């Protein structure tokens, strides 16, 4: 009996040691080909041992991080942990992802937009009214047509799938979207509202307009909006431009990029059960049609339209300012330049039609800084790129921006004047010597 017990203990001990060292063995022998984790991460470089890095402790710290990132089966173990949390506790390790009812996935900013928890306030809405009127006049002086596109938000579309705990402001709260629609109507700003249009189509649309495990519109939803956008531009400029011709629609259970983007970020062992999506194929009616020079300033919702081939076949050029910051124009995912390094006003003047496209999840930064930047550039002419960079830093920092607003109020100046003066002061102060 004792012999059996000893034998059993040895087996248990050997199993424990094997389990302890198995990740190292698997890594050394390349026993498994692990699927890369979703999301963006910068790998830690292997540290170099020197006298200084050893004695200041940086080698040990970096080595620990490096070993943790490169241990065998790390990706699988992370997926296993995430799967357990998701399946048993309905939780996710990703901060921005919220698991809704029936496992519908959302990003938190879209839920905050729908529930009114990110509302910027009546005072900010009033300031936006003034800015939109100024920009409207500036672009009219430059003979440039302008269109604001309210891209649809998933939490607004699937409001019934949002967890009840987020509706702290009631069923019909004041939101950035609802108030900015009023601004556009009162100021006669040219706009198209895909948010409300998607809701109208919800019960009658032949194919899903949003995926279950992605945050952006489906490829079919994008196609419908692109077709409507083309008709809108054609009507605004009064010229025939190329048309989309639908060839057919493939129905597939496959969730193509980016329609499973949130699911990928969850890094689970098993994919979330989703539904079939429609994938339209289309061609173009281009003969003898006018192709306008269009600039799109927008968020990530524009990417699948950018890559679809539609802009290159309908517009004169493929020009996209991602978040009004990085400039893309060749169909690749590599930015041509940072926009704060060029003369903004001169850049804008090269286009005949400008679209600012935003989903409701980002309307707490209405216009992505376009209105402020255009007004300031127009008032002060060509602004040195270095001053532009300081202005962008201020606009992208809520606390800093609020400080400038308060200072402008104290001195009886406009926000744009104060913004330029502070950026100019910082630039000149840095270059005194």
C-alpha cells in the first residue's frame, strides 16, 4: 500500500514539474503555432546587460517583462483566461469593450453617447453654433461645398442590447447627437443623418446593417451609405458623377475584416456566435461623368469605404484626413504626412467638396478639430507648422483646452485668438535661444 502511495506521489510530482516547465519546452521546441493576439501592442526588446543597466535595476525590470511576453503558450493561456471570464462571468479583460445583452459587443464611448453620459453641455453646444456659422462662411468664400455626415452608432442602433445599468439619465436623455442635429438645422448646415436612417431601415432591411461582434457598420451598411452619399454630392454640386451599380450580394456567415474587430480584441479561445452578413459586389457607371475633388475628414468608420474602391472610382482623388490629423491618399495604410506639418488653409483650398464624417461615439469632439483649425488658419493666414503642432496638442488635451477657454473668457477674447496666442507664445519661448 505504501509502495502504491509513493508511486502515486511520484507521478503527481512529475506531472506538476512537467506542467511547470511545459511552456518553456513548448517554446524551445516550437511545438505549437499560436494565433497572434488581437489588438496593438509594442513588444519589449530583449534587454542588453551592461554595468549601468545591472546596477540601476533597469536590466532586471526589462528582462522580467521580456520573459513574461515571450513565455511559451502565453497567447493560449491568455485566451483561456479570457474565455473563462467571458463564458462563466460575462466579463472581458478589454477596458473599452462592453458585453451587451445576448453577447452583443459594444465600445464604451458608443454607449456613453447613446445614454447621454458624454454630453458636452449646453454652453459648448452654443459655441459650436458660432463656429459652424464661421466655417460655413469661410468655405463659401473659398467656393467649397461642405457636408457633415452623422455616421450611425451601434449602441443607438441596438439600444435594446445595451445593459440597463448604463441608462442613468432616463430613456430619452439629451445627447450630443440630438443637440448637434438641432444645431445643423438652426444654422442651415448641410448634413446627412445616417444614424436616424439606419433606425428607419432596421425592421425592413434585407441584410444586417451592423455585425454582432464588430463596432463599425457592416459592409452592406457601408454600401448603402456610400450610394446615398454619392447621390447627395451629385445633387449638391449639380453635376453627374459616377454611379454605383449593384451586381449582386453574397450571403456569408464569415465575419470579414473589420466586422469581427471587437471579437478579435476579446482574444477568446472560441469565436462568439454571430449571424450571416450580406456582401455586395458592385461596378461603376463612369463614362462622361464628372469626378469631383473630395476631401473626407473622419474617424474609423470611413476606412472600409476608403479601401472599398468606391472613392477612387467616383472622386477625382483618394484624400482622407484620419481624425483630422494623418493624411492618406494612395489606398495604403501608411500616412503620407501629419497634417500639422503643412499649411492647413492652402491644403483645404485644393478641394471643391469637403465631408466631415463622424459617428455619435465621437461627437463630444464635434468636427475633430476641423472647425477650430480652419477658423484659426483663415484668421491668421499661413501658420508655421510648429505653431500648428502646439495648437493640436492643446485641442487634443481636454484640460489644456478648458484652460484656454477660461483664459479667453477672462480676457474677453475668442477661443481661436487665445488658442493661437498661446501656441505662438510657446513656440517663441522655446526658440528664444
